[in-house]
């Protein structure tokens, strides 16, 4: 492992650490992740790094992990003050990683349990759903091409890197995608609070292959999407409360599909 000292972040090769925020990706399909926990999780799951920017203490503590990528990754080292320039404050997570996000997994190669989102707008919700999905044994995460990506910087952080445990599929149009999944034997559930929805607790004998569709934070799942789902379910709650946060609701439904 060869460390390249940096005293300024004005170097061209370090610009992604400043610019790849939110849902932004570089032209080579790369993203930025930060914090030791997240970076080490991603490396352990085989995410391919381009470079690391960290304190010397991080490199010393994690040399065995980093040495596995020694021939392919550029290692930049700086003190906390230099690294803190990126976030605009003195506190820093000690490490950032510029890495390649995985390619979209083809529909026919996805596992048996899939979460599919429709038009989510909040990156934190995208990340929180990824974390819950990984914890509850989901195989794949299907998201629209035009929307927040699970490997967006904030989403990766909120997922604490556990998004790397999921296959990620990018779809163009939701209805044809769901119809294709139905032809492949998946049972399609949608989580939506509408009068005709089934109580979640009534769902029994969950099939081996299923998809859970969750919708936009404000508008929910679109009617045309609901029309191709096999079941619409809603979580029983107090009548004065209209809904849960979408990430919370997804976690509850996923847990029921796992144990119900």
C-alpha cells in the first residue's frame, strides 16, 4: 500500500470527493461513500474502489483489508483538517471512498424476494429501505432509472453500506416490469392505504417468489400500478393516523412477508 500525501483538495483526481453528492454519479458509473463502517462494509462485499481518501490512522488500522486492492486503488492520506474541507466542518469520518457502483442486474437474474419502489424522492428513504430489506432477507432492490439510486451518497450512508447485500435492478417503466415479473412466477404485493386493500395481518401462506411495491412519499402507488398487482395490503393502525413513513411501512410489511 502506497500512500500519497495531500495538503489540498484542489487536485483533479480528488474532485469527485467534492462534487459527487446526493444522487450524482461520475461518467464512469462511480460514486462516493464515507465513514469507516460504510467503506469497510462495501469493500468487504466486493465493491470495486477507485481511490481512498483517509487519515493515516485509518490506513494503519485497516491495512489488511486495503492491501487486497493495493494494485487497483489510489490511496490518498491527509489530516482531519484537510479532509474536513469537504464537509465544511472540523468533524470528519476519517475515510471516503470513490468506487464503482455495481451494474444493474437483469430482471431474469433477480432472486425470489424483491422490493420495488415507484417514484421515491427522498434519498434517506431509499437508503433506509435498503437497510431494512437487507436485514429481512430480501434479495433484490428494483428502482426506476430516473430517480434516487441506492448507491447515491446519502442513500449508501443511511443504509450503512448494507445496500451492497442486495441485487440492484434499474427499470424503465413500472407496469411492463411488473407484468414481466408476474410471467416469471412472482406474486405482486403493493403497500397502499385504499378502501379495498387487505389488512396486512390477513396475508398468509406467502409464496416463495414475491415483489413488494412501495410508492411515492406523498402520492403513494399510482392507480395504474395497483391495477397489475395481485394484492394490495395496508397496515392496520389507529384511524386518526393516515400513514407511516414509507421506509417504516416497508419494514413492517417486509417483516410480515418474512414471518407471516
